[in-house]
C-alpha cells in the first residue's frame, strides 16, 4: 500500500484487487474492505478532511453533496520531497514516448532546462527571487514546458496483488522515481507562476540547508480529489476565512450569519499570558522558573475563585497542554488544551468557561503555511498594536494586542490563534443559552476577538488579591498576626502579612461588607483570650460558622468571645 501511495496511484485497484479479479491474500476479512462495503451502502459518509484530497474508494457518482464542517485548510498544506541542489541535473529513467516528439531531443531539452535552473538557484538562500530566474534566462513558458517534460518521467510501477519480493522492490524504485518527478513538476509550475505574476518572490520555492547539503523545497496546496472536485460543496465554519478557504475551494461563495448570544457574558482580561509567561521549559534559570510558576499559581487561583462563584456549576478551562495538570483537581473544573477541543459538545452545559493564553505561532512557523497556502514569502515580525473590541452597550474599548507586521502572515496568525480561541469559547454553546442557563466566559489573553464583550479589565485589577487567596485557603482575617498563624504558606511573618494587607487596602476603613470580588461571604467577630486583646474579624464562604471557629481555635488557641453576624 505504501508503494501505491508513494507512486500516486489508486490503492484499491492496484494492490487490493486488480482488473483480472486477483486479490491480496489478506483481502477476505480485511477491515478496510469491510469499511468500503459500509461506505458503499451508506446514505451519509463521515470522513476526515484528508478524504477531500485522497478521495475514497468506491463509486462516487452517487455523491450528491459534500459538507465540510469547519476549516480544512490546515490539512491542505503540502510539502514535496526536497531536491538536493547538487543533483538537480541528474535525470532518472527516460521520457514516455509522445506522438510527434523525439524522446532523445526532449530529454536533452529537459537537461538544459534543469542546468539553467541549477545555475539560477546556485546563489539563492531562502525564498527564490524572480530576478535570479530572469537573470538565468528562464521564462514562464520555459518552466511550463519543463513541467510537461517532467510529467513524462512518471512511470507505471505495475503494482498488482501477490507480487514477489523482487518485483515489489522494482515497483518501489519506480514509485520513488515518480515521487521525485512530481516534486520537479510542482517546482516548475511554482516557478512559472512566480515569473508570470511579476511578484519579487512568493515563498513556495526555497533553497535551504538540510544537513550538510542545500536542498530545494517546494510547497503548495493539495487539490480536491478528482472524484469529488465536481460535487456541490457546503462549507460550514464558525471562523471562516474566505482567503484561506478559497485556496481549496476557489469557486466558494460566502454568506454570513451573526448569531446573537445575549446570555453569554464575556470578560476579557488583558495582559501577556503566552507560553513564555506560564509554561515550564527545561533549562530555565531559577528566577525565570519562579516567575512563571508565580503567574501560573495566580491563574490557578483565578480559576478557583471563579469556580467557587458558580458552584455547584461546572467550569471548563482551556489552556496550553503543558500546564493542564496545574488545574487538575479543582472541584467541578474540567481542563482541555488548545487544538484538541474543536467540535466537542461535552461542555455545552458548563456554567463558566475560562480560556488562558493563546496558541501563537512563531515567525518561523508562519513561513511555510503562508508560502504554501497564499503563495507569499512573509516578512517582518510580531509587534504590539492597539485594536478595538466591541462592547455590549455599543461602544468600543481599546486593547493592546500582538499582531504580525506582514498582512498575509497576520491572516494565518489570526486563523491559528484567534479562531482557536473562538472555537474554545464555542464549546460552551453560548448561542443556545437562556436567562436560566447563562454562560460566563473569561479570556485571559492579549487578543481582540470579533465578539461582544461585557467587561475589559487589566490583569493587575483581576488577579487574585491576598484576601481572595486567604478566602480560597478557607478563612480571611484582618489581623496580620493571626493571618500569619493561619496561612504560613502565604506569609513568612506578621510584618509581611501586615504589608500585604495594606497593599490590598484591606481592613481598617475598608472592611469586607458582605461581598468581595463578586463573591458573597459570611463573617464573624472574634476576640482571642488574654489582656489587651481587641476584636478582630474573620470572613469565609465555603464552611459553616462552627467549622471556621474550630479552625481559628486550632491555630490561635481558645477564643474568648465569638459573635457570628
């Protein structure tokens, strides 16, 4: 099967059952054959995106409609077999005869064209510039001629079921030759398009180092399989980007439906929540690892606080795969990671959905898809810019976000980053919520999404303060000395507790009056035993008054007086 795939021929008719009826020795009882029979009998066939480009064995004449659910452009990028630059002029095999042509003369012409191309690329590094091709004397017409000649190097590997090992070995050599020939066909076509376009370069053809040798890399887009190419297509995508979709479906016509979500409330928390702020990495300096760990713990406390607010409702957290474990074990909280949540319906009833971070590709990661899908050599890098987000009251708020300076690279950045966040938010099915079943969404990232926002706050104002951290640990008190005794993991000594409470503006003239950060809390006054002891206050939200008093007495000794509000 792998030989047939490399050769670019249909697997079923070449290695499963040939035209004479001869079959593979595993044919009977083969799960693949059973699947093909199921497909043939089915009224609706569900397949991966790859089926668009490979087709599926069996009769496709009765396919009345192809439905593409969500963007499939990620699976359309194609990188052909790299061609060593120093072997560019080596011709394997011979051209298939063609009426009215001289194979020997055609072979000589192809060798000359390859020699010219090798000369044109000899001084290139990175995307091939148009001027290098013109200087060598290449034209779009010459490149298209070369592509037609290269196609004639593709041979029939003569695959059939039951081949002997020696014959299979010969077929594999032919398949390998075919793979190289198709790389050359793609190379010449890309060069012809570049020369005809007038662009300086388009990125689809690059000269890069691979090991100790320079190679020519050719990128492009897979085409819809011929068996499906003429079928009606309905493309459904909540994050449709027509510029990308049309690379696969060039005749696509689009329409937009804006779905209202009046019972989904979106809070954007602005700051940097990238991998470099949150995720552990081997070899980090101790200070940097500690900084990331502190930010990670703050995010965990943010989730714990939001989960407590909506309890017993459930919460979904979507973040980076490498820090999923940090949120494990929080009551009523499920965790998922980016690029693994599209289409999931298991979280349609969560009360709150929290997205932390965003899947931002690097500059280098954008080079290949921008070249393959958009025929563009991206330049520039990321930068911070100010964008507006739409508020529910009709106004807009300015936020600082990260974008790529190259417009086409930015299109890919937005498709990879912003659209993945929208997919994550969509797991909560906000458009289906009612007033009795609302959804709270929190996005912790430096992004400007095309959604209606209810609040935009900075992280400095949203991060859990010391009072929240004490409440999450069970109780909050306004006495620095008592706080240090109750929470040794938060404070090293009473003086540190005092400074932390002062910075938070807690106590004195600013006590908690029934709620803190939108959380309803209970409270009591207490006085420790001994002369000169004054009244202090304690707050909590999850326990009973008796449990709180018991906890205080375990840490502070017997309480002389207790007054529950």
